[in-house]
């Protein structure tokens, strides 16, 4: 039975803040990429619900391709294509066949997961290639920040860059404006000379590609290898929730991803502090905690809560930061044209 | 592409336009010519094919048969963007914009291309354009915070930014305030003076008469006549309807016992909320609520019908105190409410007429008595002259028929009828029918309270008028002791 004193000392000695933050940044990379991919897709008005399955299928594909060809690049590319294909199915069924995005996406979630386990069986528990660390010269020397941000592998840098790029693209460019317009009102976009179907299909594919990449980041960098379970299970749902509670904004969605990663890292540390608790608790705990936090944040948008925060300026700004509305035509299948 | 030079005139000819939707002939051989620099009215009641014709001209839909000529040159538009490239822009009846994007984003969309946005350049262009028309639009707020009239202004500015020569407006005066209407008409006159053509689609005679140089009247998808200004109202009505409908008459107020009494009621909602409202309504009164959109009329009606709980104050129905916001109790006491947005608040899109009547049915049977509901639907369709079948989905009914359907849901013996813009978007014939129906209720000593944005309508039927301004009632007069001028001033907040 560990004494309180023991717990306190291990917490302090174990918890090196620099390493903690660095591992939060690294661990969040695939979730960030998936959440931003889905944000882009949903901004165009398409819900790709298949994330959880797609991530597993593309993780398996990435590992298998990289293992057979011994090329990480091909592995990432193949995973991206798998992700784009699955998203493409959702978009095609919705745009051209008028089928429900939710129904198609849900079926694909289950199918992709089973397909990944089935096809991935021969690659289970094999030693394969993985992304090697790539510390940025000079930058990594900066105390604290250098280790936290500049001492990772390529996918992690990609996730960091993607947050900024997608934010600028969506809110600062003409293309981004067109993307948002289609998600808000396809009919009005059509009147302004935009082809909503083309835009929706394009961004569904782009978003899907990123989701696929996120799967590859799992099997080639964060949790290298393939197995059942792989360790990426459930992350797709978290990414979907992050998009909604992040108010369809890439930066807020990414912030949520880092919080989720923080919970996971803390969970790993907590295992050593409380060795008597079953290990599964720490693996599972981040999921309900994350959902609980998201719900709390969403509750803050209720009128009663808003009235209550009227006089608490800092709380109000905090809530404002996290409020956002869904694209108005999100999930709708009919486009008159 | 056509050369739209400044001094060049643009002449549009529509030749023998046909548009069929299955067996329905929305346009049946329409031909008309629009010269540049004129304001051309397209008049006709709802369903006459006006909007269809204009959507064909603006490239939104394709004609089944017929040609469009621009300066004697036949053109074919694949989509609205092509039409606006040729200089034809349309303001649709339901604003086709993006409520959650900012005003500036809305303005830029369709104008910009490429990776970077020259937001500042467009901001300047928007500000210059809006200043030249006396419009006031803040580029940085989301469009959802604008009124319908302001959204129209933005859309007009955007079309002008595209460089259009012909502006088509579909029922632009529906749902905007008198002040905004004046501003709109001034802008349209300025455009015509600058040599641009304006096509005004309307079912309102007064708008057409006030603005247009020439009018073409449509009826059942075909042209029934054309006229140059000055217009002969009788002739126009005849072209629109065959025979002009008679006007319903204002009834003298009867004095009866109090139906609704409010004491110092405050409520939130709308743009201004409701402030310090004390009022008594009596049996047989027909009360018109005037005021700018969102000046408190909507909140008042919702509080009076028990849909909304007031923040403060007392409400009594037929002499008995009642708890604000207790809708079932209000209903029990005989209050009935008809909201303005028929499909959003009144009806349930996706359900048929029969299903609506089945819902209306109070019986608590486990299985739906379909036969009974079907019979009732059939009965009401005949009684209320609804153009539809029991199995028709409500969202496919026209506005007028939706309103008839809603009226058929009203209880048989109400004490207090509260109506929000009961004739909005209805053609004259349907509006007339609605008022006849309501006058019947008034004869049976029912107290009727209605909000309307049309002063003429209020003065025509109401025997008492309340004017709302910024959430308060600033005028309460008998209808025969006031006139449109005085009410108009009160609506703008000037009370003498």
C-alpha cells in the first residue's frame, strides 16, 4: 500500500514538465490531424462518420505497405488514399445518390474496422519500419520550447503545421470562403457561380486523406506496428466529438486534441503512482473524462449559464472562445441543382 | 461575353417562354420586352408564374421552350453565374445568402477568386456602394443579425458589385418596414435613372403603382395585359383576377366584457423585448398591432397566448388571473395563436394533412383512428377550400393554402385569437378570404388581435390600433379616429 508521502515524491520526481509537454504534443499528433481533416470535410457540409474505422484501416494499410516496400513514404501515401477513398464513398453516396451520410458513415465505420483486423492478420506483431526522430537543428537547443516543439519526428511537425495552415486556408483565402459558403448554403453558392457538388466532393476527399494520414501516424510513429487491438481504437470518435465541441474551428479542435493527449499521458504516469489500481482504468479513463469536459464546455453555452457569467469577464471570454455554430447544411443530402 | 458598356443600352426580350413541371404549366407562352432604364413591373397573384419566369431569366431554372434575347442576340444561361456575367442579377424572394458568414464575406463570395482575399479592397467597395444609396451596413457582423430589409440591401449591393445591368427583384417589399421600403424604392429609382433596368415582381398593386413605368400582368402562366404609367387600378385588378374582389369592411367596435388584461408586463425576446405593457382587450374587438418588425408585437402575441413566460407583470384572461407561460391553461381559457412562420412554428413539414388532423384529435386511443382523420381532412379541405389532398405533405402547399390549413386548426369557439402577420405572402384572393373568415369570428364576439406590417391592411379591418415602438405601446387609438400619416409617424417613434 503506497503511502501518501510515497505518491507525492514519485509525482514530483517523475513529472518532468518538459518531457510531459513534449509527449503531449507527440501523442496528440494523429488526433490533431484527424480532427482537422474532419473539420475540413464538415465545413463543406459532409459528415464523415467513419473516422474510427478509417483510422484503423489506414493504420493497417500504412504498416503493411511500409513493411512490404520498406518505404515510409509509400506507407503514408497508401494510408492517405485509403482515407480519401472511404470519405469519397460517403460523399458520392450523399451527393449523387441522395443517401444519408450518417447511415453510410456508420456502416463504413464497422466495415473498415473488421476489414482492418481481417486483412491485417498476417502483419500482426511484426517488427516494421517506423518514423525516426528528426530534431530540428538549432531550434531544438532553445530551452524548454526546443524540446517541447522541435524534438520530434516528421508527422508531429506536420500536425503542428497543419493547425496553422488549415486555419489560414479556411478563414483567409478565397478558396476557404467558398468552402465555408457551400457548407452554409449550397443553393446560394450555386447562384454565385460555385459548383457545390464539386466543392463537397473535393473537400471530403481532402479531409479523408488527412484522416488516413492520421491512421498512418499511429502505426508508423506513435504506436508502431500492427496488432489487435492496435491502440487507435476509439480515437476516431474522440476526433469527431472534438470537431463538434471545437465549434468547427481547426484551432479549437486541435486544442481539444492536446487536452485529450494530456489526459492520456497523465494516465500513464498515474499508473506508477497508484500501482494497485487495475491498468485498464488508466487506459480507459481519458475517454469518459474527455467527453465529460466537452459536455461541460458545451453546457456553458446555455442561456442560464451565459447570464450567470455576465459579470465574470474572464469566464465569458473563455466561453466565447469555445462557442461556434455548425455549418448550416451539414449532413443534408439534397442539393437542388 | 457581351460588352456592357456604360452608354450602351440593354434590351431584353423574352419570346414565347414555356415552363412545365409535369402536367403543371407554370409559364405558358410568355413574351415580353424590357427596355433599359425602365422600372418594369410584373404583376400577378401568387402562383401566376411570375417567379418562374424571372428564375428562367436569371438562369436559376431552364425554360422548357422559348428564347431569351439580349440586344436581339439569343442567349442561353446554364446557371445564375452566367446570367450575372451577362449583366442580369436577381434578388430572390427568400434571401439566398449565408446567415452565419459576415456581411463582408457575403459581399465577396462570387466576386473573389484565387488564394488570397483582398478584404480591404472589397470593404472599401462595399462601403462606397452602400453610402451612395444611403444604406447602412456594418461589414463585420454576421448576416443573421440583419433585418430582411438590410439583407436585401446587401444583396443589391453585391449584385451591383458584380456589374449587373438588369436587376430582378422578387416580392422585395414582403417583410420589410415602411422606412426600408422607401429606401429601397429610392435606390431602385436611382438605378433606373443611371440607365439600369429594374424588374419588380409583385402581387401588391400599390408597390407597382408607386414605382413602375410599365406593368405586365400575368395570370395562370400567361400574359393577360400590359399598361404604361399612369395606371388604371380597376383595369389592373381585372387583368389579375378576371373580376376584382370586393373589399372586406371594417366593423364598428362592440363593447363587451374584458377578454385579456395585462398589467405592467415585461418580457424579453425579439430585438426590443416588451416593456411595461398594460392593456385591456374586450369581446368583439378587432385590434391591429402596427410597428416595425421586431418592435415587440411578436413578443406581445407570444406572452398573450401563453407561449412565452413574461419576466414581470400580471395577466388575466376573461377576468381570472392566469400564470404567464402556462400554455395549456391559456388554451383552456380560449386563447389561440397563429404564428407568422407557418412551416417553422405552425405546421410540421414532412407530415401530411391527414396526419396533422390526426395529431389535432384529442382522443387518447393507442391506434390512430385513420378513417376519422381522413374524413376530417377531407371535410376541412372542402370547407376551407384548401388546394390539396388529404395525403399531401404540408410543405408542398402554397403559402395561402398553408394559412387556410392553419385556420382550420383553430378551435370552434375561441375567445381570443392572436395572429401574427396572418396574410403575409398571400395573394389578394387568399388574403381576402382570410379576412372574411376572421370577420365571421369577430361577429361571434371573439376578440381578434393581429400584427401586420401593412398599415393599409390594419386600417382596412381593425377597429382599434396599437402602435409598438422599441418594445412599448406608444399609441392606442380607435381606427376611425386616426389615419395612415399619424400611424406612420408613430411607427417611426414620433408621437404627438
